[in-house]
């Protein structure tokens, strides 16, 4: 495995974890692989480590090239940095350098958690403003912040909108879904009190209205920020942990990718 870093135009960083290209061995061994760009949560105040390395290692083990986007938070957003735009730039960079990164440029997914899910969904809704290469091929959303309305997470709302009414409208993503949204895998828990499940339910209704491709799982047990749902992150939830295998099988089916 190779660890690489790329600096975006605004100074933020993409970190990649790249499998060795085994295609040179022949006999069907892997060369180019699908990629997942991980966006940890943290209410746009910070980027949670719980949803960084544990997620990277999990999906590396399942055969993907995995990248982590260190998107803007807090004061950086107030100074004009835009996480959605950083997502777009990261995807474009991966696609423009797909051969060097041993990545299939047509199989690049975003995977966002909580506020990171909001950033991933924001690009998925607004990708057309950044060009064809900025559209994710799929998006996996874990307990995402979706709305800036009644059911929002207040810290996420305040950090991304600054109280600006036009930004509240733009970042209320349940109102921004169009038929061009990429395929969506979405999961939440009914016990999440930090980001109420109505965030995902409102998104689900919007996806259905536009005829989007989606899969949705609402688990009963688990607080907010479950990550891998294991002891390693302090959130063991055996049944909810099923989201990992479900998301993996969904992506593999979508990307026609088998280990």
C-alpha cells in the first residue's frame, strides 16, 4: 500500500491509500480499482478521527482505493472556503490522475458521515456547477445532516450557513435534489438524537420524487457517530454494523466489482 497526499487549490488536503497494482501479475489480478473518498463528520467544526482511519482500513480491506478529504471547517469556512467545492476538486483530481492512482475514473464514490455526509450530498446535488468530472458515481451517506430547517443539527447549520438565509436555502439539501443526483446509499438510526432521522427521511422522500437510484436502511439501535459500530470507536452495535457489508455489496454491485 502507498500513502499519498495532494494539496487542493485552497490549501486543504486529500490523503490517498493506494493498493499495489497487481494487474501486472496477469490472470485477472487487480489493476484499476473503484475509489471511495471519505468525509468524516464533526459538525463542520472539526473532522472526527472516529470516521477516518477505522473507515479507511475497513474499505481498504474490501478492495477499494480509499481517499480522505480534509475539508474546510469552522473559521476556514467563515473565511470563504467551501467544502462542496473541495469535494468537486478532489474528484476531478482523482479522475485526471486515475492511471497513476490505479483508480477506475468511472467508479469513484463519496462516503460521508454526519456533516461530512452533508458535504458529500451537497456536491451530489450541485455537481453540475463544477463540470462533468465532479459528479460522483455513487454516494454513501451515514447519519447525514440534510436540512437546515426544523430537524437540522444546530452546530452544522451555524458553521456552514453563518445564519445567512440564502445559504440556509442552498444547503437545505432535501430541496436541492434533482434527477441528476448519483445513486445514493443511505442509513441512519432511530435512536440518533444529535442528527434526527428525519434528515434522512426527508431526503428519502425527495429521492423518490425525482426517481433517483437509492437504497435506504433505518436501524433501531445506536447513538450518533457510530462509524464502524465496533468497540474500536466506542460504539459497539452488532446489528447496526451490518451497514458496512450492505454498503460494500451495494457498491460492488453498482460498480461490477468483485474481490
